C-alpha cells in the first residue's frame, strides 16, 4: 500500500446521508496492487458514467466496489466496471459508500486489514446475512439514496426508472444484497453479487432477478456452499450463477489467464435475455 493524492471527482454527486459515527480520520487514498483505493469515507457520493445516447439502452446499474467495509477498490471494482457498462449502453453509477473508521496511520491500517481478511478467510467462518444487515445501516442508507437519486434524475440521465439494478463486488456484493433485502422500496430490477458471501437469506416473494459469480479458488467465500443461490431458486425467483474454476478473489472484470474473464459478457447477455437492455 502506498499513499496517493485524492483524485479529482468532478462528477461525484453527494448523497448527503450523513457522517460516520466515531470517524476521526479524514478520507484518504492509496494504491494497492497498482490500483486506486480509498478509506475512511464518511461522505457518500455517486459518480455517473453515462453511455453515448446513440447506444444507450435505458438500463442502469449502481456499482458498489468492495474492500471489507474498511476500504473501497474504486478503480478495479468501480470505475473500470462502470466504464465497461457504459461502453455497452448501460448507465453506470459508482457508489462510494461510507466505511468503518480505520487508523490514520498507514501501518496500523495495513495491520487492521490483514487481521480482518485472515478472519473472514477461515474455512469455518460463516457470515450471517441477518447479522451483517443489522450492522450495515450506513451502507443500506447509501444504497437507498443512490437508487432514489438515479430514479429522480432518470430523464436527465436517459434512464428507465423501472430498469435500475445494483452490482457489487465482495463487500459491495453484501451492500447490494443488504439494500435489496432491507430496502425493498428501491424496487431493484436486478441484483448481481460478484464474489460475495454465498450464505442463504430469506428471499422476499418479489425479490429481483439475481446474477451471481464466484471463483472456485476464492479464499474467502468458496467451499462454503451456495445457500444464496439455493434460496433464490427455492423461492421461485429468477437466478443465474457462474462458478469459475479459477480467479481467486477481487478479480474485477476477470483475472487474465482464467475463464473468469467471461463473466462480464455473460452478465450483459443475461440482462439482455431478461429484457433489461431493450431500448424503449
């Protein structure tokens, strides 16, 4: 991890969902594995990536990066994904949601991250969705506000208000699922948890279609069953799931040299097959 200057975010729209309790350190940016990350986010924002009007489909996706709720992988799981969606005609909106407070000192922060991922990665560790949702009030509020903002400016941004979905990576996948389950008034058109927890949840009768992705060698969430997928299927709700042989965790648009690079095209094909990319 190396510190970096905060990038310009001229198009970021403040969500005004409030500060973070106990957050004393300022928002800070750094690079990990050569990509931009941020931490200590206490003011949530939403950054639009809009498609060319000539290719816009009217569909929209809120993009939630991951990072264990201690940081956000803004470049790998946010901006790159949003740009790829916009290039395919989907209006994308990167959600910089609020995070748990972390030490201002970089060394202390690295130690906190190492400890957190070591715990989550243990084979016997299970992340209860109900317990997780109970502790994600800030993130759910940010997700709710993001959907409301896109819906309120749908005409301006060329979005069909009935075709707004959410895609999230790792902790962003949990934010996506928590928003869909705890804030049903968002009426998400789809949810796409990418390498997130596969623990079972109680599925609402009107739950949105779900598209899930996981690598079989994911050190955090693989080899713990597929309760989430089973629950969606048993509830009779539309679901598609892709388990890739390799890719690890945090592969974003796909890890070179593995079949995980195919998930994005499959996701777009799934959206299209479900009628979400048809221009109206």
